[in-house]
C-alpha cells in the first residue's frame, strides 16, 4: 500500500471503532427519563378539575386531571408545558392584584 492508501485505511478504521464505541456506551447508559409526578403539579390539576368537573361512573368518582394523567400522559405533559398559572399571567403583564382587590 502507498502512504495515502494506508492513511485512508487507518482513518477509516479509527472512525468505525470510534462509532462502535459510542454506540456501545449509549446502550449501557440508562436513558434519562423525566418521570412525571401527578402530585407535583397541584395547581395544574386543580385547573383541569375546575374546568371539567368530576366524572362519576356508577358509584365511583374520578378527577379529570387524574384520568388525563393516567390514560394520556403525553397530552398531559404537553398541556402542562403550555399551562400558565393565573398568578404568573398577572405578573408577566405587569399587573399585580393585592389580596382583597379585583383585577382591572
């Protein structure tokens, strides 16, 4: 082999070995999962429950937020990301509401 061909073969082998090593390391590294916690989002859950009311099936009573959390976790996560608490929306717009007063 000439020098150029030897360098090409060496660099190619180095790239392949590096790729295989990275793939191997990724397989051994546990995936980072952002576990969604129902109880950590109380304000959002209350917002959903107030909006839709309780669901009653026979004698059982269910919270709409818990139903959404359990049966459709991805939409729950998306709506949670879009949720802006009422207190934050007043602060962002420059309005502050004191206790006992109503917003203009």
